[in-house]
C-alpha cells in the first residue's frame, strides 16, 4: 500500500504539467529581440517550442510509467494507464505539428548564396546591414524587391556595393542607379532597386547561377565580380550577426 501511494503521488507530480492543454504549456519568459530578423521566424520558433513541450510531456509520461512498474504496479493500474494516454495524446499532436515546420521559414544558420533563393530577412534586418552606408533607409525597398521578384536581397545589395559602393558614386547618386545598369535613370532609389529585381527576372538572367549571370552582366571581370559579391554577402551576414547579438 505504501508503494502504491508513492506511485500515485509520483503520478500526480508528473501528470500535472502533462495534462495542461496545448495552449497552457508554461515556458520561461524570454525578452523579445529588438529586431525580428527573419520572415516567419517567430511562428517557426513558437512551433519549435510547442514540439519541445510535447516531447517533454512524453518523457514525463514515460518516466511515470517506468517508476510505477518499478514499484510493482500492474499495466492496467490507473497510473500506467494515464501515462500511456498522455504519451499517445502527445504523439498525435506531434504527428500533426512536425510537418508544419516545413511550411515556415526557419531562421537560417547559413547564408544562402543563390541569386533566386530568398534571404527571408525582414526590412528591419536589411536596414541594420545598410546602416552607415549610402543606401541607409533603403531596407524596405530591398525587402519589397525580394518579395516581388524572388531575388535574394543580399545578392542585390552585394551587386549595389560592387557597382556603386552602396550608392556613393556620382552615377548612383545622380541617377538612382546603384547597380551599374548602363544608360538607365530612375525617379527614386526605390524605383532603381525594383528595376534591378525586374532585370534579374528577364530571360537573360532568370533562374541562372551567379557565375552564369556574371558572364552577361560583367563579362570582362566576371570571376572577380562573383568573388566580390560572395564576399560582400558574407560581410552583410556578419554585420547583421554582430548587430543582433
């Protein structure tokens, strides 16, 4: 009887957080970051936390059943039956939630170098990268360009740095042309940035790799053009990491 009471007490202690509804799972309060860097990052992390809580729920149920068996309780005892029920209920939710991770944009741990792979950075994050440059204030424009034309905003910014030092050349300032697009003048910087996205979606460039684009965009120095753009993209990533850590 003493063992059974001990098992029941253990069951109560373990089951209390387990029986909480999915919306009632308690987590330690975390101060929100000053800047949300990734599109979909908050939804993704919330889902990760839900999954972790459910997996902890399963671990608690398993521990409860194991302890009950060690104390000699039968498989049809209330303690073990409850533990099994909790474990299976959590498993049903996990089967439903885990596939949803693929539909959200996970925070990237590696910089995507592909021209037509979206960075998924927010306009705020892009603005942090552009701070102190000739294109400060254009984070929203690069974000809009990426969303509209599916062109990696970091690649576009790298080209702008290669061609105009991020908007500091006379040609760039006088024409709002930051990308070395010969003979083109734009009414605003935003228009010029969107024009670059539109240009990359023309048949000459769309779907191509950076080296393939370089062969048409900057044939005399194509290898150097690619190398500089890759270096700048990495530098942007490092600047963002330093600003948000």
